[in-house]
C-alpha cells in the first residue's frame, strides 16, 4: 500500500484561498484514496517555529483539524494524523541526514537563498535546515507522493538525492519518493478532485486577493479587506466581497488576463455553490450589473461560512486530541521502525 503524505501549516489562521486551494482538495483526495493508500496528515510544528506564530501552536493545531473534519474528512484506519514534534524520530533522522547532505546542496535551496540574500543576521539556522527536516518527514514513512507547491519541488528532489545516496552506501533502507514529474501528475489529480471542476475550469486553483486580484489571496497581506479568513463572521466576509476590486468594463466574463477581479469572484461562486464553473459563467455572462453579481457571491460566501463554522464549532477539543493520540501511536511505531534500520545501517545500534 503506497503512502500519501501532506502537512498542515499552523502558524496562523487560514484564508478562504488556503481552504479552497489546499485544505479542501486534500480532504477530497484523502477520502478518495484512503481505501487503497495510507494517508499521513501531519502537523509540522517543528517547521512552524522557524517563523513567527500567531496565537498558540496547540490551539492552532486543534482549530485546523476541526476544519479538516468540518470539510468532510472521513477518518478510517488508513488515515493517520499526528504532530511532528510528538515523534522524536523526526529530529533524530534529521540530524543523521544532515551528515549525509553536502553544504553545497543545502546552500542551493532557493528558499534559503531568498530569505538570506540581504545578509540578514536574524535568519535562523532552522530556515537553512528546513529541507533536511522535510526529507526526514518524508523518508520515515516510506512516502511515495507528497502534494506540495512548486516552491517545494526542489526540496523533494533533495530528499530523493539524499535517499538514493544513502541507499547506495547502505542498501535499500529508504523508499524513494516518486520523481517530480510523477508528483506533478499526482498533484494535477489533486487539483481536479473538486466535483464541480470541468474542462473549462483552469488547473492550479488559486484564489486571488480581493483588493489586488493580480496576486493570490494571502494571510500575510496587510489589508484585511484583501482576504477572507475562515474565522471571519459571515457578515464580515460578505462586506469584503461587496468591496472587492473589479473593473470598469461593465461586462461579466471569465478572463483572468483582462478581468481578474470578476473572474476570481466567478470562481469563488462556483466552488462554494458546488456548481460547474461553466454553469456560473453562462448564468452571468455579458451581464453588466456588477452590484447584483457581488450580492450573489456575498450571499454564497456568507451562507458557506455560517454552515462551516457551525460544523467546526460542534467538534470538541477532546475529539481532536483523541484523533491525534491514535495517529501518533501509529506514526511512532512506523517512524521508529525506519529509524532503527537507519541506526543499524550506520552502526548506531
């Protein structure tokens, strides 16, 4: 049985863009493949502390996992949810892999280079070491597929290189994750797990900034009106939709190049109303009344948040802690088995 591994960032609250572009597709993929694959959903809390954290890590974890359940994640014996820091093997394997990674490889990692290019003395060692810990996260569980964004492809390749080097020296210790090209194909499957996606829907879903639709919606944006947070009240979210930037063309078309604001709202309406994008486009195509269209999208977003937040609030903290305890028992056993093979191969046991 192959393994799909993904992590949930918990540094801060997530946006509607994060929910639609990452969390919901992962829930639907997990539900689809959990009968035939191990689905490892881990909380990368050790990764999280390399940068600032809004709120409390433990509470952030509980909140995000409630979102997964409220989004429809169907827990079964093949879905394993665990906190990275609760499995000591992550940290130990990271140190061992450090010793099998050259400085040249680590220095070539683009994310570190970008963060340290200004010779900022506050850049911490954790940022430099991040890809090695990521390799440990993957290799401990024989992960085959790791759905990530393009900015993480380089880290996946580093993971493959480290594992292949280790295996050449010590034998078949690690499972090598699938090649980047195969990961991309798999992630295309992930991007198409929405029930309402069709041939007219663009691949690589990216919800845009409501005030500057040339950019993706980001929780780091300074403008509150640019993003809808999953904790926003329905009224707050509706107000943000009504103030969203559109254009002066007075014509509702799906055209991200010339009408990114309108196109973004069309996409949000389709996804949250569970309609094919083509149906929504046809309904509103060539209409000039942006106000009426915005009212419809605002109503859809408001209704969605009201229903979703009610579901999330109905899930107790203890339910999440019990789920984590079960997942961490599995993860500890599996990770320790891999770590012991590594330790024996290099003479530590």
